[in-house]
C-alpha cells in the first residue's frame, strides 16, 4: 500500500486540521462542515497528481492551445454519514465524477466494547474500470473501510483504488495494509497517536458525523 501523509509538510491543510480539532471552533457546525470540505479539496488536488492525463487542443478567442485534462473516469464513494462533507470537497474538484454512498456502523451485540461492522444501505454507480475514491474522515480500527471495500469489490473491479481519510491511527493503517490489496493508495491528512480501550482515536476530534450534522439517538 502506498501511503501519502499530507500534513508532514506545513501548508494551509494543517491550519484547517487544527480548526476541526479545536473544541471551541467545533461549536460552529457550519464552520466544521466547511473546513472538512476544504480538506477534501486539498486532498483531491494532491490526489490529482497520481491520475492519468491526456492532451487536448482547445480554441480560445485568440487562437488555439494544447492543454491537459484528466483522462481517468472517477467515482467518489463516501461512507455515510460522516463522509458527506469530505465527499463534497472532492466533488468540487472532480466535478465530472460518478458517486456512491454506503452505510457502515459499529454494532455492539452484547452492549459492551466488542463490535462488528454492519454494511447495509448502498447506492453506488458502476466502479468497473474507474478510479475508485473511498472517502471516510476517521480511520480508527480500519474495519469499516475494509468491510465497505469488500462490498464494493463484489460489484466490480476498479482501475485504481484510492482511500481518503482525514485522521488515522497506526493501528488502522496496519489493519488496512494487512487486509487490502498492495496497490491501494491511502491518503491521510494526519496520523494520530493511538486507539483507546474503546477503539476511539486519541487525540482525535470526536464524532465527525455528530459535529457536522448533530447528535443521533
């Protein structure tokens, strides 16, 4: 797996990362959503450097010019509901992309810390031959992404696989490396310290879905 850790070098990305973590700024739900969207835009820009381009001659009001445009067909698939704001950031740059939405959540059958991942609803365009971008803000254990990936692969074979997460743990990264194909690209905005005993990211930022859209029952 090829890992792209984007915050190793300072940029405006690090500024937005600080804001989505700050518990005072988090109280502004609109600002949290916008910052997640802008992080998605930055990640899409960096990811575009790995795509295939082709030359095309265009006509301007004063002449012609050879330009390059994205050749790859792209599908952006987000894990509901936390992935929606990040998803919008990718669509702002890959505006011709197809889209997919899929649900995954932790189910605690015994009402304790043990859980399994349940993947239920999905509405996904054809992934065959496309560059699949799987979007999920938080990579904790990695089990949700692997479960969703296996569900998607049952529908077709993409050309390339890109996983985009904002905050990841070393444990989650190791799990993906052990359970996903070697040729995957993993794009990470920031790598945090660890998981706690409840498998939450430390220091993390809290529940990205709740911060963006409000608490759930």
